[in-house]
C-alpha cells in the first residue's frame, strides 16, 4: 500500500484558498515511481535530424547525431568529490535541460541551430545546504549540498536549503529556476521545506498537484502552501473525521 497527498475542495468551493491537503491510501504504486531515470535525451532539429544528449562516464555530457559515432560536443557537469549524473530532464520548451547530479545539479541551455544543437556553459543551481551550516564548516567541506527538484506540472526546478551563516544558524531559502532565470521565492512565511511526506524532514521529490496545477510547500508554522507558479495560497486545515 502506498500513500499520496491530494487537494480536497470544500463543498461548493471555487477558490483555491478553500482547499485542504489530505493524505489518502493507494492500493498500487504508479509505474513512474519505479521507472529508471533517463540519462539520454533526444532533440529534433528542423532538417529532421535527431541529436542525443547523453551521460558519459560519471560527470560528462556528450552531444551526438543519431547514427553517427562522432562526438559533436563534450561538456563537464563536475561532481567534485563523489557521485555522478543521475538523470536528465528536458524542459517542455526544449530550450534547457536539468542535469540531476549526486552532488551538484546544473541547468544546460540548449542552442538549437538549423542543422545541429549546442550546449551552452552549464549553470549550477544555487549553493544551499540540507542542514544549517557555519562558515567554518563550509570552508572545511563538512556541509552537504541540497539537491534540486523538477516540477513536471510547472516545468521548472525548485531548490530549498540553508545558506551558511557565521555560527551555523538556520537560514532557509527557496529558489525557482526556469532556464537561466533564477528567482528567490518569497512568501509571507518563510518556506521550511518542500513537502513530500508527513514524516520526512528532507524531501526526495516534489508533491505535485495536476488539477489545479501546482506544488505544495510547508512553512515554518507547519502550514501547507499551494504554489501555482505565480502566487502562493495558504491551504485550509482538513478536518479530521
């Protein structure tokens, strides 16, 4: 048995502010949950040629044309001390790619030309840590980097984590990334984490709602917040029966 979170409307409600977040039990898990993450992406250009962006070794991306052995381009997505590239996700626009790494995530901008494609210089996601971190701990390399999370319904990446402080106090920030545009999200209450599971302190994936489209955050007061890509809405508490 698996659990899922859904938005539940109040009777005759129309405004999203009248919804609440409820946990339900599912008999079967979605097949997508066990699907192997893609490490190769196909890009089609105007002359009907197909190019592949693929993982090479642990932390390189290569561009090849379908049917050709020649490497058109090789770009490093450096993972520093450990790890490798785990997943590649192409945006709906096809103009950028999320490179999900063990240690560091990147945005790869894709320049689609008439007869080929080219990867621009990779952009690392903002450096934030999974737990509060002091400046001396950061200097010693003792702080664990937080990972990004791609939203399929909003077609963008989110990353929530702590920026280092002098004495290691909590200093949470959430960023939204769409291609090369990186925006610091601001709400009335600072977002504590992207909500995944009632018991998980640090998430491994997003909670996405398909209708209405958006994702769920949880703030420092344990309130659930719905974000539709433009505005935040505080959700009502579901009544317990």
